[in-house]
């Protein structure tokens, strides 16, 4: 594996969230103003201003912030809004499909069915005509996000917080997962996520989820190199398949603190629902745990202290059990599955970087997986034991 040089944190920034705005703010403003005036019907004097694309934009759909004003019943009002725009094929998208209308409906249902703080959604536009790609509009929610670029572990408001503040953030973030998993009858509330007639069971939902990830891997590698490491990971999963029982739950899918807006270390906005699914509780728990470990391993390579006492696997599992009564099971399986899933995403991101001329193709395709060493150690059964020894030492 090609190891990034230690002490050079900037070397990691390109992997975390590659971004390139595909829309000029002026053109976006004109398109949004025309479209919004049509949506509002008889409301007068619609204007869209302060259109901006955040520097750390999403690696999938594009986020656009803007202000809108209009006059209704003689009263002028101002609204701070967000447009989430699907990527076009020319952007070399990370995922094969972007159903933003489905995300819109999922967010609306989560907001209606749980106490999870989801931004209010207003309109969904499935046609690419107004802006060039489908989009939806939601409210702006202000808060602090643990950054991806550079990763929050490298130095951020989270590393500067007190242990008690980080403990509150961790506890409240786990509560978000508990509240999502408590949504009743998720197969009925989210029929668009049911891949089969029996997707309401945990066992069938897990099978369907892994099958979808295999299909995603085949799409990623359809016109390029294969990854022996990812394929080894799928073989390991099949050989260590867990027995699951009981109903499936609604899963956020991209359950990580980098997708949450916080105020006073408490969630005020839960974002990014494109990976939502029906599945086991451990899918979300393991993604939360692994994505933190992914960043922690980068801090170790960079020679930085990181946050080794934050989002530890055993503590996350124990706190989740306290809130739900459910004892998380088979976490070796699920955290390795999270590592395999993330490996596919990393592989695609590097394909994207190569396509844009930002990176050269390595001789060994597995070097396109930034956490190659972590996944290899998980497959060898030594990752968690070595981590425990380091933490004790």
C-alpha cells in the first residue's frame, strides 16, 4: 500500500469530500427565481439572492444555499433555503442513481414519524428542465458540522471541546439512531425502500442490502479495474454470515456525525438521506463506528493525537442498548461490512479523481482504497485487538 506521509494533513483533504460545483451561482439564481415564482402562483415580486455553493460541497448531490423573498397579502417575507441538486453524468457521480424525490419523501416521513430533527422540506422538482438536474428545496438549519476536510479529528471545534461536551454530542447522536430505529412499521411508511415482499424482516433486508452493494461494486468496476480486496471482503462476509431474526428497522444509511448539524453539541439537523434503507440496527451503528475509525486511522498516519476516546465501539453499543434495550450483535461482521462498503465508495472517488486528472491510476488497484490497511487487518482478524492494545498502552 502507498502510505501517505505523516505530518502532512493536507494530503488527506482530497479524499474526504471531492467537490466541483457544476452550476454558476448567477445562473442558479435566475433559474431558482423563475421556478419559485411558478411554484408560488399568485404571490408577487419573487426574488432570489445571495446564492452560494459551500466550499465543502457534497461528494454526491450538490448543495446550494440561497435567500428568497416574496410579498403575500401585502407582507414581504424572507426565507433562507437550500437546494439539493442531483449530479449529472458529466460529474462522474459517486452513486449510479440519485432519486432526490425519494430523499424528499423520506425526509418528510422521518420528520412526521419521529423526533429526529430533519430540516423541513418544501418542494421537490423531478424535472431537470429548471436547473439542468432534478432537485428539492428545504429550509436552512444553522449549526456546526464536524468537518470532513480536513477531518474533524485533525483539529476542529470538536477536538477543542471539553470531554463533557464531546460526551454530550456522542450521546445525543446515538439517540438519533435510537429514534430512527423506533419508527413503527417502517416497511409501510417507506414502501420505496422495500426491495422485496419480505423486506420487513431483518434477515431478508440484510440479504437485499448486501446484494445491492455487490451490484454497486459491479457498477463501479464495470469499465475499469477490479479490487481483489473488496472481493475478498464480500467472500468473508458470506463465510461469516450472521443469523438475524425479528423485524427490519428504518436505517439512515449514512449515519455519521459529519452529516449532522449541532448546536451546543446537540443535533439540530440530520442531513443526507440518499443511503436510507430498511435493515438491521447494526448497519447504522457500525457505519457510525467505522467512519470515526476511518478518520482516526488517518490521524494516526499523520502523527496527530485524534480523538481515541470518542465513539469507541464498546461505548456506542452500550449507550445504544441503554436507550433501546437492544444488545448490538455481530459487530465484527457489521464493522467489516461498513469497511467494505466504504472501500467501494473510496474506489469510486479515486476513479473520479483519475477521471478529472487529479490523481494517477496506481499499479495496484487496491491502493485506491485509502483504508486498505484497516480492511486487511479486519479480514485477518487483528484490527480490533491491535487497537485495544494501543489504547491500553
